[in-house]
C-alpha cells in the first residue's frame, strides 16, 4: 500500500532508531563497493572493501571512499599517496568478502581471497587480476568527517584522482562500456545484504533537453 504521512516512522539518529537494525545504510543503497588496494612503504599489500564509495568528478575523474576508523588502507594511502580501485563483480563476491576480514597489516588479503596481484602501470599498489575494471589513483585529499556541531568523527574520506583505467575489452560494446555485462555487486542494508546489476534490471531514461 502507498505510504501516507500517518505511516511514517520518524526518528532522530542521535536518540536511536527504535528498529531491529539501523536502516540508514539500507535506505542509502545499494551502494557501489570501494574495493581498495594499497601498500605500505615496505611494499606490504593491503586489499579491503568499503561500502561508502562513489565517484565525485568527471574531469579529472575523482573517486573516494570513507573509512570508519583509521584503517590500514587510509594509513597506507597517506604514506604513499597511491591506491587502486577494483570492480567487485558477482563472480568475485565471495573472494571480495574474504578480504574484509579484520586482520593485521602483515596479512596479505590478496592471498586471503585467493586473488592474483598484477602490477599497475602508473602507481605502486597492484591491481586485482581477476577484476574486469581497475582504476589507478593518486591521493588528492584525506578529510576527517565532522558532525553538525563541528565535532570530529572517527571517519576519514579519502579522495583520489584516477590516473589510469583498465577495462576488459569484453565489456565494451561498439566502444561503449556496458555496466550490466560486468554484473557488478553493490552493498545493500542489513548485516550482509548485497545487490547485483544484471542486464534485465537496466532501463534507459535520457535527460530532458533544454527548450
């Protein structure tokens, strides 16, 4: 049935949501996955998925992810100024999930996920060979998030300029990238909810033109 004003569940996040599970990240979803590869100054590899991720600019292309807490990825990127984003697909979902394990910096998540590191062209961190699309990135900003009252939050927004793009040619149709052919997965809500982009769920809606 249609939602009416009398059906609205209202809450103030600072006071709690009153539901079995926080609905915020289920409402803002599904969200692209920031599968971020980095390495520290000694060359130790790190690979981790972040559910707060998106693109923010065309030219130059800028992407970013937010880390809840100062994690290995953020520390590595601050130290080296480089990272790689890898597209997470349905075929790679379980291996991507394995790289989310809370392990120490001495653990190589490429090995943990049974993934193959391959050299990037312009940056130090390797790409995931099995991923059909990768972005090589150079750090532009690390921003600590703040509350409305100005207080700091233990979350860090990492922004990077895409300086190199790798695309499996099988995903190019007449030179146009086909999003659904890659079957990318996205983070939905709840403890383990995900969504998959498939050709049957796509639709076209051209933007209106000016008068």
